[in-house]
C-alpha cells in the first residue's frame, strides 16, 4: 500500500487525498503570460538595442495575478493568458511586431 493509501486509511488526509498530475495541468494561463513577457522583452531588446527591465517585473506580477485567477476559474485564466500572448506577439515596437520580425527572417520563395 502506498503512503497516501496508508494515510487515508488512518484518516490523516481526510477527503483530500493526493491526486498526482491533475491539479496543475489545467491552468496554463501563467505559463502563457511568462511566454508573452519573454516575447515582449526579446522583441524590445532586438528592435531598440536596450534592455527594458520593467517588462520582466511586470511579467512576474502578471503571471502571479493570472495564477490567482486560475485558482478560482481555470477557464478565465487560460483565456486571459491566450489574450496576453496574442497581444504581445502582435504588438509593434519601433514599427515591427514579433510576428513580423519572425516572418522577415524566414526564407522567401
């Protein structure tokens, strides 16, 4: 018998038995916000040549806020993360977005 089974049999876990791999898999909103912040940071650095340290700090706060929202509604957190990701990929810095910069580096036929 596994440890969680023994603890549950003794009543030490109550009704909150450990479920492995099911709780965190549904809330991917914070990961999308971190990816969006990484895209924004890299695009700004590539386009302007200077480092904007406000972006990583705001990304961490944003990912934390989306994580808190995900505790109440994973659907809302995931939708918000997708919106932030799309906005950061299409936001223009010095006339070019991350998507247009990526497209300009692809080979043309």
